[in-house]
C-alpha cells in the first residue's frame, strides 16, 4: 500500500500540469468524498477528463483509479484511528489490525445492490466461467472450489485464448466472472467483453 498519499499530493503540486493540479486540489479538498465517487464523478468535479484522472493516478504510482481509491480510503481510516491505535510491537497483532482496517474500508466501498444482483445471477446461472490470469488465477480457483461446494457448475479458464474461445459460446443463462487485481488486464477485459457480447451476465472483481 502506498503511504502518505495526501502528503505526497501536497508536495507534488508545484510540478503538476494544470489539469492534474485541478484533480489534486479536488482530492485534497474532500478526500473522503472522492473515496465514494466514480472516475467520471471525479473528472466532472475537478473539471477534467477521465483520461486525466487515470493519468493522475498513474503519476502517483497507482495502476488504476480503483487502487488509488482503496489506498486513499485505508489511509483516511488509519488517520481517524491512529490516536487510538498505536503499534503494539507485536507483529501478529499489528498485522491483524491493519487487515481489519483494510477489510472495513473495503466493506464501505462495496455497492450492496450490485453485490446482491451478482449473487442472484450466480445462483441462477446454468454455468459460471471464471477468468483469472497470473496471480488472479489462484483466486479464480478458490472461487471455483467454493462454487462446487455450493452445488454450482463452474470452470476456471486461466489461459487467455481458451477464455475468449469459451466466452464467445456463452449465452443469457450463463455468467462470466473475471478477477483482476489491477482491473486493467487487457486479456481479462477482452474475455469479459466477449462474454458480454455473447449475452452472458458479466461480473468483474478487482
């Protein structure tokens, strides 16, 4: 996780272009608000474009807008509790505390309606395609394991070519679930787009 995001934003302002400076000022003005906004809302609010917002995230070393928001949210949550939660010196306790903070912030970022819709579609699906490449393949395999335990029909496709070949043959009664840590993996996006074009219900976890 990137640390001291807000401090780095303030210190980098003199070197930013006008467009990126507007985004930086917008974030610093109300970072808690930004955590719950979409990239489109941030672009509109700062008088810039979505491309500029993405460039802004990459300039401060985040591969995607979602990863920037998550790190920002965790930092804000940490700042709010820092006066009450000092490092104990115990590696296990401190690691657990950090994990709990991250999970709570993730919960705050979830869209409950979207989550419920995805769950309903998965339960009703004739079959579920799971796309995960590289490190994300391990998460896809674990999801497959859980689905099988629940009596659902699923399969893991961890090869980009096979994933697209399967995706184009899906239909309305099937679900394609893609997992990508960055949310910007070209192969993952291509597979999900192919599934959507074929009529399947698509879900992305990033």
